[in-house]
């Protein structure tokens, strides 16, 4: 498991009071009780945790794995800017 995914899972568990076994890469956010507004609010926490800007990306996120991929994409974009 990569660090981004592990961190996303940990943050989701803490923020939404979920059990570790509930938060797998395939877990659907809606099934976890995380609606679209909560997802947007959670993205602000991710920006702080990963020190990236996620506002530029509009990829749909439906699963925990989607969130991790979204963060990775933002990290790559940010690294390209500073390269």
C-alpha cells in the first residue's frame, strides 16, 4: 500500500469515525456515509495534510481509491510546476 492511500484511509477513519476495515480502496464514499458536501469539505483537510492544491482538479471521486489517485495527480502536477 502506498503512503498516499494509507494517509487518505487514516484521515477518513478519523474524520468520519470509521473502522479501518470499512475504508478500503474500493469502498464507495456514499456507502460510508460520506456525501458530496462532506467529500468537498474533506478535500480541504487533504490539501493541508498533503500540502497540495486540489481546487484545480475536477475529477469525480466515488471511492477511497479515487481520492488517493486525485491526491497523487495533484502531487505530480505540483512537482511539475516546481521542476
